[in-house]
């Protein structure tokens, strides 16, 4: 594992250099570094998150944001320290993808190589956001589950939830997978471990400031439809058809849309998301193979990305491990869909982001295609998990199922 990881980690480091110094990968005209730095400065000076400084994120995000500021809070020092921090996180993601491939009958080398391409596919956004931290925790949780350590796995998943909430959608899939293997008792213990981590860390935030912690929750509930999301495309289409005006609003540190039918469109897609998550949970409960746990879990994250009311560009980072592992499993159409989604995101953001806000046709078409490709990735996963297709994949893999991490 160590020997085959050297070249991919070298490729990853070279890709990081591209995002720092070579256009177009280095384009960071729109990023969150100023927001993070403005938050980290008072926290390092002793201010408490939620009580003294507003935070829209769960408690562990404070550490992910503030840690690079130890090297300095001036703009350039923080920029370079954050780049180094995210490179370390990216290396962890690459190694975890390789380990998961080994545990699920895939080709480790292919997973490592594919994951190492993330800076090439995504550009600077991969190093100007802390999203690699919850992604790494999610992958670590799945690896522990594949290693027959469910309580540790769900506890680590809880850490991911408390860093950025999206890993929570993995929990029902993982618990159903355990129960489907006749391990109901362990599933209950694992669920308790997850809840304990969330309760302790969430309780800490509430203790620091009940109002501040609740403000973080209300922040997301009150947030309007974000301009790059699938609901946004729906209300823009309604506007174009003369069925109500979609008003642009600057809110919650992003660009949003307000439309008379916005609540209905958002609710309809949220219901669809719930249905997809329920289907993935059901399919996982009927599939004892660790590969099915991983693919269903990462597909659940993809459903959250593409069907939610917010789809910030960095959310594509959450989907990248699905593509890397699809390469390892030789699920080529799925790998191509994830790669296309990342490339299309880089094509739109940040170079054409403000054109998108102005609703220019080309960036709108790019975002619409990107979201359609993510939906196609979901369809491909569901097809792969169907009984007949699943049997075909098992037959094709043969002895590869016996491959395990040394």
C-alpha cells in the first residue's frame, strides 16, 4: 500500500501546485478564505464559537477553520497555511480511497490514481474550503465499517456530522446494511455511538450559547434557494415560462433566488431526496457486500448534493470519492459522470459565476448539465444495486471479492 501510494501522492502534490500558481486551476477570485480568516482571528484570541462569534457550521468546523491560522492570520500566510492543511486532508482522502478499494474488491492503484486527480478536476476550490475534512471522516467511517468495527465507524461518522452536517445521510444506509447482515444488536450499539458523539459535541455548543447554536440551525433553515442548485434551475425555468418572477437576493453569504413557487419546488425535490435515500437504505439492507455499503453511502451524499436547496461549488468535493472508487471497481460510466460533474463545476466556477448570477445562458446550461450528470450518477448506482445487475457484477468480480487490506 505504501509503495503504490507514492506516485499518486506525488501527482496530488503537483496538482496542488497547479491550483496555487497555474491558470486556470489557480483561479480563486471567489473563495471562502476571507470568511474563514475573519472567523479564526477572534477564536484564536479566545472568543468562543456561537457565544462570541457567529458560526454557521457544527462545532468541529471551528478547529478545521482555525488550525491553519496558527501559522498567521494575514491574508498570504493564512492562504498558504490553508493550502498546506487541505493538501494533508487530500492525502488522507487519497489513502482512504485506496484502502476502501482494497476492502471492497477494487483495484487499489486505480483508486489512488483517480483520487489524486481531484485538484486537476476541481481547481482552486478544493484547497480554499475545508470540505475535505468531513469527506475524510466519512471515508474513515466507511473503512471502519468494512473492517467490522461498526461502533468505531459510526462514532467517526458522528465526528464528520459535527464538522459539516452532510455525513448524516450515510447513517441510515450504514445501519440498514448492518441490520441486513443479521447484526441488529451491533447496529443499535453503533447508532448509540453516533448519537453520543453528536450529543456531546452539540451539547458543548449549546452550553457555550443556546441562542448562538440555534442561530446556526436557523441560518440554514432560513437560507433561500442557492443559485447553482437544482431547485434554482426549476424556479428560473418557471420565470422563463412567465409563471412568477424569480428574484435574485444576496443572502447568507451567497446568491439566492426567491420565487412564489420556491417552497413547493424545494419541498418536491426534498421529498424526492427522501425517497432516493429510502431506496438506497433499502437496497443496502439487502446487500451484504461491503462494496454495496460504500457505493450506497456515497450515492446518498450525492443525492443530498443534487436535490438540496443549496449546491455550493465545493459540494462537488463530497462526490469525488464515489468517482475514484468507481474507477477502482471498473464502473466506468459512474466514474465518467462524477468526473464530468467536477469538470463542469470548474468550467462555471469561479470564472463564470457572476455570469450565472446574471442568468446568462451559457453558465446556466453548464450548471444544468452538471446537475443532470449528478442525477445520472444516482441512476447508475441504483441500477448497479438492483438484484440482477448486482449478480452480474458479483459474477464478473469473482475472486476479487477476497481481496482485503494487508
